[in-house]
């Protein structure tokens, strides 16, 4: 069996606290890890204490006698070290000493670092060295006996008396050592990148990076997979997975079922595309949502159910002349559409388009704001979407604004279109338009994922 080695700076409560008479961190680690050899890093002040009463080596010798074993030690003296709070000193100093120890270590030897003794600069750099160099060693902290900040007092220090009064010498005394999990630097970097991708809503890339960490069964990975499916609008799969044991109660969709959920989730994806600067995809997504929104507005605000007057499927609805002729509402719809298409070939009962529902809403509604909104959104769909669909051109924030201005729509851009869609969702009675927080649903989900990563 190899040796256990401890590298330890020394602080104000080492080796035994002059205030509460319990072990300081160095002695406590040696006691409970049964350290074979201790490397004691000493500043000028610590050297002076050692020379005055040999307090550090005395306690190590007494602990060896108590545990019926020999405890070796090596004193790393730094008499020139006065500015112990100086952060610039210790990275080079500690790394050189730790490298020396590691070169002398046998294959089965184990190195432990004391993260509780010394100044904040010393403790911080030990953890940095452990992480940056991905050292194969343990990093240990020692909890204070009363779980509060230690008080340092060196005046009238009586090491022999303190040893006799030390409660940690009693059989069954509490082990206050805690190992500090130190992820490798490569993992830290990977997790930073994963968090960044999550906050950018790039769940596919986040999953690929996270897979390299081999955390496949952890809840945060499962929730990233749900987020990816959510962005792909596979909502039934999303709901099913959110109800599994691993994820239940961690996150809930704002709207959980039905047409309202599907429309709202589609709008959230549009918002993500806009935030990511994917303007071409954003523009192409306008027509499908206007179709669903205008159809629902007709139902909620005008009590007109489109399905009564069309044939075909949800995605390929066609006006049905026979159905339009059956009742007064259908006849009125037909009259509105025929009036809107007097020129050319007139209205020919083809596919149902948002422009048809726009005409109906504007003709039947008494709400001036609604009539204006459906007209403006439809105009944006026609002008901007056609430009993007029929030209080989870069689609960005500037070009969208220029296309809108060219058509006489000043001060309108992609954000204006998104705001209009949000208003239309309110008219369609999908969510309360005053509830702005609900539009942060993806960000809220992202924070849950990141919190699970931290856990």
C-alpha cells in the first residue's frame, strides 16, 4: 500500500485552535486520513511560531504516538514570505513544490491538498492548481467545530496544554473533513460552453457537447433532450417526457394541451428564431401561424367556425361552395370574398389562405384595432415573405426594414411583426396579452436545465 501525503499551508488555527481547543485543519486531515508524510509550507510568521515552541511538529509527534504510528514531515520554509495575502506569489510557489512532491511519489502514493489552512490567496491557488493541471489528488476542507468563522489567537499559546485539552483526541470525535469535488478543467470548459449554447437555445449542439461528459442519465441531459424536441414542436413527446419520474415537477409548459398550446409553442419558436437572427426562417414561419390565428379569431370573436365551410384537411383546406351556400353565415362569407375579388377571375373557391380570413374579419368585426392588426400582419406576410421567397438575397434585420419601408410601412421590422403576432394571440384568446412573463418560457426552462447542471 502506498503512502498518503499531505501538502498544507498553515493558518491561524493550526495546529490546534487557541480559542476552542479543537484541531486546526492540518492536524485534523492528518488524523482522519492517517497521513504518512506532511509537507508544511511556512511563511515568516509561521516559522517564528514553530521556532518558538515547535507547535506544528510537536502535535504531529503526539498524534503519531496516539495513533501508534510514525508521521513524517518536511518543512518548506519561506522566511522571505511576509505578504501572505499577495495572490501573485502562490501559483508558481505551490506548483513548483507540488511538482517536486509528485516526482518523488511512488505509483501507489496518494496526494491530498489542504484547502482550509492559510490565507485566502493560498487556498484559492491550491484549488486553481488542482483544477487547471487536472491533478490526480484529493482536495480537502475541514469544517469548523461550531460551523462558524474561526477566531485566530496566538497570544499565550500553550501547545502542550492545548494538546491535552483537544476534544478531537477523544474516541468517537467527529470527522470534520470534507472532500471538495474538483472537476477537470476540460469539464469546466465543456460545461461553460454547454450553458452558453443552452442560453442561445441551441439544444442540439448542447446535447452533442454534453454527451462527451457521459452524463446521459442525469436529469439535466434529459431536459435538454426535451428542449430540443420542444423547439422541433414535437409537443406530445415533450409532455410525455415531462411526466416521467426523472423530470416530473421540474418544469411545466405554460399551456399543456390542444390547439392553444400548439399555436403558442409555434410562436415561441418564432421568437427564438428572431433572437438568434435567423430572419429567413422567421419570415417563412409567418404564413402558417397567421392561418391558425385568423381561423381562431374568427371562431372566438365572430363565432364563425371555418370547418363548416371548407373541405380537405387542416393543412390543405379548400373553400366548399356547397357548404358556403347552406346557411346565412356561409352565404355572407361568400359574398364578402366575391366582393373582395371582383377584378380578374373573381373568387374561385380554391385553397383557404390568411388573406381570405383577413377580409372576413375586417368585414364582420366592429373592433377597429383588430381590423387594423390583421390587415397589417397580412400585408407584412405578403410583402416581406414574397421578397424572401422569390429572391436570392440575404435576409437580415436591415433588409426586412428596407422591404417594409419600400412598401410604405415605415418604422416596421421583424420585431414589429413579432409584436403583432403576440397581439393576435391575445385576440385569439390563447393567453392573456398582459401576461408578458409567459413569453420568457424558454428562458425559464433554460434556467432549470442550468440549475440541474449545477446540482
